[in-house]
């Protein structure tokens, strides 16, 4: 990777960097057909797509019992790691649980909010060629902490389902696990089939087929957001260790050939040292081809700013899923950045910590959506209701305001509903 000056980036460069997308247009038409067939044909279509896309003959879609068995049979060290990560994720999300409240706002006017969980949620946990037990924890635990009554997990079928993923689903305390993947899993959860219960909201990461399906069913069911390939932006100054910066970039690059990995720094020598470290470290990684493809993306690069202020502006516009700040005054930089999915401060806070075990959630907005929304949390799974009580004094104090505005809007009956409480109206 060669370092580029931020000031020299042209309009096309900036569009490529800042207008990232989930890449779903290429599969949208096929996904529309898949969703329609699952909606109409239920499990018959689901099983056919399992054969076509996964090469697996699926009989009973429900594998909840297999998840419990996988937990019991799992290697002790891996089971302990999953349980430790689950404890940290649960503890962090329990701190987010909102409390009902009600307060007085002037004499005779009591207002408040109360929070109740969504009743039925579907969590997509990726599978297939790779195992993602961490995604099971990140998707299911916030829902259970929120008090969701039924948490259904869909994960792709295989001749032998990954035991680590199944065990993590069990540890996270999902109610039901079904062996269905891809767009057909999203459709099954959105509309229900003979063996897959219909849910009210679907969350969780997935490939472009999953993301396109979430876009297709949105409106019939709620979703979290449309997530694209993994992203990381490191903002660093001359105090950063180029070996660590390079390691963090490579860690996200190994996710996907379409991953976006970038550095913004005000120190050109650091950028050049990071480039050298990438060249040295990349061949040592097992997924070197994937890493190289990600590094060559037009959404990736090493960028040199004329000042740290310019680097911060770049970071704000990039709005990365993962933002690592490795600089002398990282807190001051953080104070100037509003748009990031999750922030990792200092040299001992690799993104991998949040991916697995620190406790924060790794299901995060990509493609610049951090400008609009945050990652998965307890808030994702609750709805709020406002509550109010007025006595005669409280309503009397508001009556003239209410009736004046109601009549200005031509809603005379609104005004009359207030007057009748004092003088009987007309």
C-alpha cells in the first residue's frame, strides 16, 4: 500500500471512500425471487434453497437440541472462552437496560416513559465456511437482556454444523435455533413457515444475500440496519507503533475481500512505516489472499493529512464501523468525532477485543451509517411508550394553549374536548 495525501484526493476518490455500499444491487433480483418463493411455499422452498445454495439436505429445520449437545461436548478451553465472552457481553448490555420513569413538569402535570421489549426477534448468525460464535453472543444476548420473549436464531446448514457456533447460541440463551441460511433464512423469519416462527424484527450480520433480503423484507418486519463488509479506520499520530497499526489493519482485512481498511495520520513517516509493516506481516497471515484483495480496494488506503485536524475531518466523513485512535491525546481526538460505530482507544485496545470479549457489541453500522445510527444494543430490542397524567390544575394551565393551537389547525373538536372539562363546552 502506498500512502496518499488527503489533500490530493479527487472527487472520484472521495466518492469511493465515503459513499461505500453493501454491494447488494448485484443480487437484488435473485433475492426478490427467493423471498417471494419462501413467502409463498414455506419450508418446501427453504429446503430447496438449502440444497441449491448450501449443498445440504435438511429434514428437521429445528436444531435447538443440537445446540445444547454441542455445548456439552465442546472442548473445555473453548467452552470457557465462550462463557467468559458471554459474561462480559451480558454485563455491558445489562448496564444499558433503560428504567421506566415519571416526573412532575409543573403543577398537576406528570409525564414519563416506560420501556417494553419486542416480543419476537430473529437473529441471523453467519456460518457456512466459517464459524462465528461471537456473532451469536452479540446478537442474542442484548435481546435476552432486554427481555425479548422469543429469540429465534437462524444459522446456515451444513453436513456438520459448527459446534462452537451452536454452543455459543446455547450459552447466549436463544429459545429456538433453525438450520437455515442466506436470503431464505431472512424470508422465513420475516413471514414464517411451517417450522420457522414469524418474528417482528431481524438483526445480525450476513453476506450481501442476507443484506439484500433484509432490504427486501423491511417494512413487513423491522431490521437493525443494512450492513456491508467489515471496516476499520485507524487515526494515528507519530507516537503510534506502526507494527500495531499494521496488525489492526490486517485483522479486519482478513474478514472479506471487500473489507475497507484505512489509516489517517498527520505523520508521513508513520504511514510509510505502516506500509512496510503490512508488506512484512501480510505473508505471515493464513488468509493472505483475502487480505491482499481488501488492501487493494478503492475503499482502503493509507492517507496522510496536513494536520491532525484534517485527519479528524477525514475520520468524521469516513464514519467507520470500527475507529481505532492511536495517538498521544486520544481523548481529545475522540471529543471531536461524532460518527463511528465503535471506538477503540490506545495501543492496548485492538478491534479484536471488541470483536470477541471486551463486552461491547460488534454488530455495527457500516457504509457511513454511523452518521445516522449506532450498533446493536438493548435499545434495539425495546420500544418506549410515553405516559401522562394531568389533574384539573394541570389541564387548566394548558387549556388556552391547546384550544388556540387546535383552532389554528382547524380541529375544533380537539379544542372542545378541553373546554368540556371546565364549562361543559357548547
